[in-house]
């Protein structure tokens, strides 16, 4: 069971089951709990090779036993995401913890990944269970509908789920060239039905400003 202790610490109650968490993110625990570093983000040799090729770095540990374990990472804000047989797409640096039964992998994202500086691939989490994601500041879940596409700054993007298509596009206009633009020269356009998680802080991006 995942629950938040404040907004920056995740408490996970274990009853003989296990979770996968970012390596080194445990800050406290009680009971009888073991920790085991997993190779390649928990996907075995194939997962390790895939992550090395794609540049999607993800160091994971398995946490198992009886008791309560507490996780945090650099005082980041934490949000809980429930999956019901669907898939979550999330930057590896923003993934804190998942139920052990959830499958993790990588997927090609095209230019969006290149814009964020995190490579052309992103992490996927799939199945039924809970995941905890992190953000710099409190994350906001924005709904996308067929009638209303969503435009997101690449540096503020954290994750998304649902039946969404994403397109990387340039927002350069006359005001930008005149030095009067907002600096948001590149955007991700999401279309379809689903949720996009964004943070109120922008990570450094490649070509984020022109």
C-alpha cells in the first residue's frame, strides 16, 4: 500500500510482498525488510542492454519483507499514480517507486526525448498497481480530450498516461525573433484522451530557447 507522509516522503506498507524503488531512495524503515539492487532497472540482461543503448538510466532496488519503508529523493514532491492495466510513460529521473508486479521498459519518443536532454527514449510502466513519480514542485495532472489538445514545455514534462499521441513542434514566431517572445520556442503537442503530468519548474533542455 502506497501512502504519502506529507508531500515529499512515500510510505509503503509491506506484508511479505515487494516493490521496486529508485536505488538509494530509502530514508527509513521498520520491521524485517531486505534490499536488493536489480540489474538493468529490473528487466534483466535484455533490459540492461536496452537502457545502455537508449541512454535511459534507471538504477533500481527490490524492497521486500514485512513492515513499512519510507522513500524520498532530494526533497522532491511525490505524486501517486494508479494503473489499471494501462501504461504510464515517465522520465526515468522522475520515477521513484512501483509495485513489483508492474512491468517496466523503454519506448522510443522521437524528438521529444531529445528536447529534454534525456535521450530519445523514455521509461514505461505497465500493468495494474501503483507508481510514485517525483517532481520539482507540486505536479499538476492536466487532462487532454479529443476536442482540446494540450501544449507542454519539454522542460516541465514529467509523465503521461492514456490514449495520447505526442508531436514535437517549434513555436518560433516573429515575437521570438524580435526578442519579445516568452522563450518557449519548442513545445510538445498531446492529442487524444488521457492525462499529462507537469511540474512548475523547467529542467534544462536542448534548444529550449532560441
